[in-house]
């Protein structure tokens, strides 16, 4: 957190009342930062969160991202699990307040069209602050049949940066993830 403490996330996969990503701000002494709930700040919506991750936002707060499972299919022949994941991101201040333009449900960074082709996850999603209150997000999937990493830039108000393609800018060649 830049002050000797830490940001901690966990994905709660239980179905009641709803699955959520939880965020805690722990101070340098190991106790929760003042004003933070014991149960953590609940983020996400009714989709199933997984792979929660954090990065400092450069202003004392944190960027929290996760992929949310929207649809899945298990291939019994190959023993592979294929999923349709939506990537979500939120920016939270040190006090636990959401930054303007950000939703506790997580702003959608990437939502592939449900074309009937599901992805086999090949790498975790990564985030980094962009120095202006926004974020760089890298997500990898294989929804087009070949593993590929894609780069997204999100503005300080939680929208995709102007000029960036909605499905992200490809990084490298397909299949070289």
C-alpha cells in the first residue's frame, strides 16, 4: 500500500448469498486499516469471481481486478475445462471509497461475445497503474482457437481508453502466449 501495509484479496466461491471478491486494507502493524470491515469490502456481482489480483494505483489506493466466470463446459474427451470469462476492474481509495466512475460490481474491461467457442485459460490476468489514475490490463485466452494475450488501457474514470479496440490490442502472435 506504499505505507508499510498491504492490500489483500480473496475470491469467495460459496454461492450464498453471492460469490464475491473481498478486499482488505491491512496496516503496517497487521491490523485492518481504520474504517475497513472485518469481512472486507465486497466487490463483484452475481457472476463467479476467480483469479482476483491487485496493483497499487499510484495514488495510495488500489486497482482490483478479477475474471468472472459467466459460462463453462467440461470436455470429457480431453479433460479440459473451457470457460467464458469477463474481466472486471475497480479502483478503490485507501479509505475504501470507490474512485469516481468505478462500480463495486467492477467495470467490465473485456467481455468476449458468447459465440459458442469457449476459452481454455492459458495465463492469469495482469494489471498495472498507468500513472494517470487508470490501468493497463493484460488478459490471455484462446476464444479464437489459439492462445493470445491482449492489452487494454482503462482510463481514470473506468472506461476503455479512446482508440483502444474493445477486444484489446494483441500482444505477439497467436499461439505464442
